[in-house]
């Protein structure tokens, strides 16, 4: 190879090297994220708190008792106090 060809190759390599080092991608210093040191301690989080739902309030008859939202009534007491019909209309506690 003559001197002219050798100089051309050297100049071309220099231009390519300069362009490669000057571009933004080469100067970004991208890290691959390899941790060679001591790893961090794991973080323990408390489990989420679950609150139990409130009791279901069912207004109505429960067997022989009626729940009106405040207290239980016996079936005969309920009909007598509220004027209902239970085998004939009698007064309060007349059975």
C-alpha cells in the first residue's frame, strides 16, 4: 500500500472515530444497571386492613317474633298493639 492510501485510511478512521465519539448516543453514558455492591435491604409493607361489613338489619318476621328496628315483638303482642287481625280482633292480651 502506498503512502497516499495509508494516509487516506488513517484520515477515514480518524473521521469515523471522531464522529462516533461526538454523537449524542456515544456521549449519553447509558448504564446497563448491574449492581456489583451490596444489595439494598428488602422493604416489608404491612398487608392492607380489611374492615368487616356491618351486620345486616332485617326488619320483619323472624319465626314468631317481629323486629321493627328497635325491639322484638311477639306475634300476638304485635297484632294486639298495632290493630292487626290474628284469629279475630280481640283487645290487648286477650287470648
